[in-house]
């Protein structure tokens, strides 16, 4: 394989559209300089050797260590060594994954990603025993050992590991599950990704990627929005059998795993990993579903009136408001607006975010083959996060930048907790990102005096919040229906589409017409494939941030410091402990209604501006 440098942006990507300005590509050299750099091969070999050596040193011996006089110190030494190996494995896998995301159509990158995944899976199989043996140690012995400060430092991680105890299997079964993941779930995930990024959608004589086509659903031209929606439906329909097969296979795979592990409900595994109680999620879902008429149904009826229609077609749901000028927002302006908003809240927050721009930790252009959507990958604590975007200059792209940088700031602040305790449950991970969006939106709104522009901005924000809360809870309801139905047998593509339309109709309400083609739109949602039941974390984070921001507006000095301390805690604290300094409790049913009421008030403000414009 020839040496494939990735530290420098390609000339093609650097020649961005004039209106957007020069869009940055990330510099992955902070991980490794190239695919075939000697450092990659050396670290792969070292990772394998250290995993084997760790197993030889500790397997079958943790019980005796726990009963020894120096239990705390020796168990601490084992965890420290384990964490270092996990950091090394994470560094290699992060590099391969980010490189692959940059162009999933590149065969060299795809092979490298697959080969690294195989090697990391094989190496890490030697580590599986560690958590299993820790969980076989008696509670009293663990508690005694945790009194040793070096081991006690890892209490949050130990407690998380022990939460998994009721659902763990015999060692050889766990190893089989782990090793088969490469040819099981991971392989189906990769098939979905490579298929989706290879799809092309024909519009106006051009072949567009999915990301570019979905962006046209926000175009001022209804004809263009309609054409984009039809193009998406046509291509998805042509591939629906494949997507139905992927969905069925992964749902069955999950059902098998859940049955073996003893999870009662289809979403319990996700709740466990999120460290959130099932009843908390059920309260959130119930509150949002009860709010559909006051939220999405109410807003879309208002929007239909603006468009002079009884009902909006599905391609109009995210359309810009009529008679409101839209413009392309250049990259430099987007950067400055986000950084200024962050800086007004906390100079430290803006300083951290600034590094993403200065040090090329962001990959912004929309390129053929590039993974769609956006994310902030934390990599490992000894390096730094990387942000992927598909920036096209839309107002929502600015909010996406604010969102992903919120994640990035969170990940930087949490990194000192180390590889085992820096990761944050999804429900809390989305808090920082949504808060970053809210800061940016409020700053933009404060600078907007024109009533028409103000109404447009509020409407955009309401739509974003509906997409984050209502739409994601509808996604969660769809996943529940799908996984429960899958227990009775394989689902046809038509049946999956039927379930999709049921929940979409309920959530969007009578003012949205779900026309032919929309029944296929479930097929492109990556969360259903990669992270079953992930989606409720967005609604959790949005409602939490609404409540948190209300506290911020009434707070005296010191809120920003408390907020950054919450982010810096990483995965070391439960949501109840993190929210206590702000007087919030997600276990209180009234908590969710408080978050939803913020959206209601915004809709009311839009209605008031609408009446003002007509008077």
C-alpha cells in the first residue's frame, strides 16, 4: 500500500464554494501520520502483546488478590494497567474510524478500517475476563479494597462495571459474542454505511449525495424541495429490501443478546448503558407524547397557514418561511458567531472551542463518500476530540456547529478523568451539545431587531426543538414497535414502513400530509442501525437544557463555573448528582413538563409576532 498522507487538506476540498469560504479538513496526524506509518504497525503489535500479557498476569487471580492484605493497591495497579491498554486500543481504532468516515468509498481506507477492527477485536478479547472476574468478587471485599485511595479513585467505574453484573454471561460465551461481533453487528453496520454513502440522487441533471439531497428539503423553492423528497424516496425504495434485511437482522441479533443476558424490555440495555432508570425514560416519553397537540400539531398548523395551505406536504416540514430572505452563511461567520456566543457565557468555553479551529480538529466540507451528518468523536484522553460536519451554509448548519462544539468542549473537559471515566452516558452527553446550541441561538436572537427576521429565527428554533424532542421520541416509539414486532417474525419492508407512518402521523399531526414516498424515510436514519434506542437521549438532553437554561437566566454569578464543573465530571457521577447543584431532578415528573413548556412559550412568541405582523 502506498503511503497515504492525511495530515494535509486536499486541493479539491480547499477550493470551497466562494460563499462558504475555505472549509477546513481535519489533521489526523495527532493520532498517526498515515495509514502505513510505522507507528501504526508498532502500536498494533504493542497492543496485542500488552493485552496478552495482561491476561497472563491477572486472569484467574483477581479473587485471590481481593483477599490479600494489599488488595486495594494491587487491584488499583491492575485497573491502571487495564486503562492504559484501553487507551492504546482506543487511539488506534479512533484513527481508523475517523479516516474511514472521511471517505467510506475509498477501498484502501475501508480495508484499513476492517483490518484494524479485526485486530483490535482479537487483541481486546484477552481483556474480557477482567470485568467478569471483578464482578465475581464479593461486595464486602470490593468495598474494603475501595478504601485504598488509589483504587477508590476508580469507584465510579467499578460501580458501573458492577451494574452490568446481572447481565453478564460465562466467560467463553462473552468471548464468543465479542469475537463474532466483527462478522455480526459490526459487519451489518459497515454494509449500511457503505451502501448509504454510495447512493446517488438525481436532481436537476446532477448526482448528489444523501446529505446534499436532504439539505434541499430546506430550500426556498417548493419545486426543489418536492423534487428532493421524490429523489430520496425513489432511491430508498429501490434499496428497501436491503435496508429491511439489515434492520431485521440487527433487531434479531439484539433480541438474541437481550434474551441471553436477561434484559426484560427491548430498551433496557440502552437504559443501563445510559445509567438512567426505565421509569425516567417512560416519564419523558409520556410527557412528550401528551404534548404533541400543544407542540408539533399546534406549530405545523400555524406554519401551514403561513404557506396558505390546509396541510403541509412532508417536504415542506423544514422549509424556510415564505417571503423571508435566506442567504448562505460563510464558514468564518459561523465560526465567529458560535465562538462569540460561547465567550459571552464563559471565556474558558470559547477558548477550548477556538482550538478546534486553530488546530484543525474539524472536517467541514461535504464530499462524495464522506459519512453523512455530523459528530464529535472524543478519541482518547491523551489526544483530543475531532468534529465531522457536512457544512453547506444553512442556518441549521450553524446550529450543528454549535452542537458539535458543545460535545467537543465537554469531551475536552472530561478527558482528565481518564479513558475509563471520561465517557459520559448519552443522556448527559447531549446536554452540552444542546446547551451550546441554545447559547448560540439566544445570542443571534438578541442581535436581531427586525420583527420578520426575529419571527423566522424563532420559527427555525422551534422546528429544531421539535426535531430534537418530538421527532426523536417518535423515532424511539418506532424502534419499540419494530423490535417488539420482530419478536413475532421477520418484518417486510411494507410492514416497517407501516409502523413508521403510524408514529410519524401521530407525532406530526393533522397539518402534515405524509405523501407517497415518505414511508421509506426510516431507511436512512443511521441511529436505528448503529445505536438502537439512542434517540431518546436527544429529547432527554433538550428538555434538560431547557430547564437548565431557565436556571441560568435567573442565576446569580457562578452558574458558568458550576456548569463547566458538571461537564468536567465526565462519567463519574449519576444524573441526579450532577443536576442537584442546579436544583433539578429528572426523576420528578414535573421536570419534563418544565422543559416542554419552554417550547410552548416559544411557539406562543411566534404566534404573537405573527399577529403583530398582520395588525
